[in-house]
């Protein structure tokens, strides 16, 4: 992010939620907050402060939250955004570290759902996976928890089958080690 670029209230809240929430990965838990209490706790709120009121109104249009009964609820798109931020940080930290476990994704998505298949391939590539075959992807990075949650969120919309495999040993994995510089 550029130095002079302003961060929206929605992004500030996503960052705060990322730092504080372990429940993020449990999709059965609803994550909710009251904007006035949250901004007051962040030191941004004063009575009748017009800019904060305006920012809260803008937050209602954010794709990451749903507004009901004077509260904001984190929706699936917001969860995906937070999890992607976590994955991005882990990729930078664990670039050449390997715990000797391969994470493998295999999927079978019908031709009629090519858009979903291409979306999944793009996302796997972004997360640091490498393509072994068109529907088999591998990674050495420990992003299991995040990946499992993302797959659950994505599978709501996908037709087909997506499987996650955790392999401790792959025969002749020298090619893979070379791909990931391990």
C-alpha cells in the first residue's frame, strides 16, 4: 500500500478482526459488532462527529459486512478477505521453510462450470500452489487451516468435488522441492 493512500474504515475493521478473532475459521459462529461501540473503543468516536457518522454509513455499502438491527455482521466475502490477508502474511513469513508435509488439492469440476474451475486455479496459484496436472495442485506451505476454511466457503457455490490431501511422503519429490526452492 502506498504511503499517502487512505485506508477505509471497512479495511481497518477487517484488520482488527483478523488480529482478534480465532472464531473466524469456525463458519458456524456469527461475527457481529456494533459500529458505534467499535469506533468509540478505537478512539474514533465523539458525539455528533459527522465524519465518523459518514464512514459508518459508507460501511453499510461495504461488500464485507451485512447491516441489520444497528449491528454489522461479517459475511462470507469478509471472511474470505481476512483469510486471504492471513495467507498472504504466512506466505511471506514461511517462504523457504518446510515442515516436510505436502498439501495437495485435487478437484473435479464439470466443464459446464469452467468459470468456477478457473477461479479455483487462480486462487490456488495465488496461495502458492503449483500445478501438477490441471486438477492436481501441490504446496509445501502450512496454510491448512486457512485453506480448509476457504474451501468450505468456496464449495457452497461450486458444483463438483474438491479434496484436500496432506501427504508426509511423496516418492521422487525432488521435482517438487526444486519447484518450491526447498
